[in-house]
């Protein structure tokens, strides 16, 4: 009995040991002793595309009394300057942003006047806006023709028409913040505006801020640049961190088709102190334009003058102008922005002479010639306008 009991106990212990033992862990899989396969790398993202935009520029907008009378539309009971400027509409409106020199005042009517003390209808501002302009230079030798009141009202009208302005101010605060920072097709451009003088009219006492002058001797020799003011203004523009700085400037000698040494001196100073684009006017005839590489490697552009945009002047070349279109490009990897090219559209101001209705029409010379409707006399004038633009401004497209 004892032997049988002992055997039974031994059998039970063996069974319990088998049930309570540690679980069997399978052996690890065999390691591959060969080289491991490389993990594929993510492809590098493509570089960002550059941003390209266009800036249209036009010359001196003047409403001598023959133009003022011709702009009157009795049927609509308003002054229709868009009709006069129609030939520039396509080139101006196609640009991302467009600027022009407003060389008159909008001082209120009905007593309007031309040379020598300009006062034009408010319809001129609305016509500029309708054609496609965004910004007016208001600093020029005629900006005080109707005094401080006329200067101030001009800016009021431009505000109402939806046009930005640079170069004149109603208050000291407006002058202190007198930089227009514009979005030009995704590229930021800071605009400054200046004139050489005010036709011998002194700045109103206590309101010296009202006109941005680049000469300290604006009432006399016109040969002493206000370098301190220009330096401070350019530094303020750069502090806004724009992609480009543009200076619109009224300078030079009337009816001269080439810039003088003083214009070249001022241009060099502006470039040296941060300007990228210089857009000049005042001569009433075209003057050269230039795309240049600056000493610091930047690409600079200067247009000394585009002559008259609209006027009733008939002296040689005063009826010949252009819409200048600048191509602006920003490298979105480096942030570098420059004028990468330019082209222009030659224009001719047709004067059908007194008694005609309409009398004045600004014409796109190529478009009218291509239309095949111009008579022999007009064809000759348009061909000459194109040739004169090429002789003074250079090729119609750069580079």
C-alpha cells in the first residue's frame, strides 16, 4: 500500500510540475547577415517660383484750356477725360499698378484755367482712375498755382476718386508719413515724390511741409540738393522693408531731349542711398531711360522723362510720349527683387485743330497703324512718333 501511494504521489507531482512550468519562448528569427536596404529619401521640394509684376508709368498730365474745353461732354453734363486718354487705356490697365504725374491743381470750378496757373475740373481725377491709374505724383512746379487751398483740395479730390498721391501734404503728419507703400502684383514698392521748385512761389508760412522739395534753393538757383532730407526719406522708406524703393521726381530742363548733369548727380545720389527706380518728368518732351547695374550689384532703373501724357502743346515732340511698363521680379528663394525688364508703347496726341469735335485724342501709334484706318497725313505723324521714341528712349523693349 505504501509503495502504491508513493508512486501515485510521484505521478501527481510530475503532472503539477509540467502544468506550472515556464512557457516556452520561440527562438528569435534568424538575422540576415547581408547589407540592409537603404531607406528612400524624400525628394527635395522644388524652389519657389519667382513673383513677377508690372508697373505702368506715364508722363505729365496737363489740362491746358483747349483740352479742358474738349473734355466737356454736354450730353453727359460732365468732363470726360477718359475719352481723351483712351489710346493709353489698354497698356495702363494691363499693368498691376500704374502711376502718373498730375501737373495741375483741382481747386474747384467753374472758373478753370490753364497756363500759367493751372486749375482743372475734378473730372480729370476720375478720368485717370477710369483709365487704370492708381497713384499720382502731385509735387511739381504747378502744385501751388492756386495756393495751399488749391493744393489741399486737389488731394481731397484724389482721395474721393480712389487715387493714391505722393509729394504734397495737407498736414505735417501727412508729410511725416508721406511714403506710399503699394502692392504691385504681390511685390511691395515704397514710393517717394519730389519737385525741384514751385515756379518761384514760396511755401506758405507755417505750412512748409506741404511740398516735398529736393532743392534747398528752390526759389533761386535750383542747384543745391537737400541731401539731408533725401537721405532721411530714403532711410524711412527702407525701414518699411519694401521689395523696392521708387522715387518720382520733377526735374531737368524743359524741351531738352537729354538729361543734364544735375539730373545725373541727383540720380546717382538716390541710387547710392537705396532707390531702385527713378521716374522723372517736367521736360514736356521725352528723355532717355536706362536699365543699369549699380555698384552694389542691384539692378536700377531711371527714366529721365516721358514728356507730356496729355496737353495741347504743339511744339516739336511735346505731342509724343509713351506708356512705360516695367517688369519687376522677386526671387522667392533669396528675396532679391529688381527691375528685370521694360517695354514701352509709343503714343501720339492728335490735335485735330480748333473747331473739331472731338479735338484731342491720345493715340496708341502701333494700334492705329495696325488698324489700317489712318490717312496718309496721320500715318506719317504716327510713324514719326514711333521713330522719335526709339531715338530718344531707345528700343521698345529691354533687355
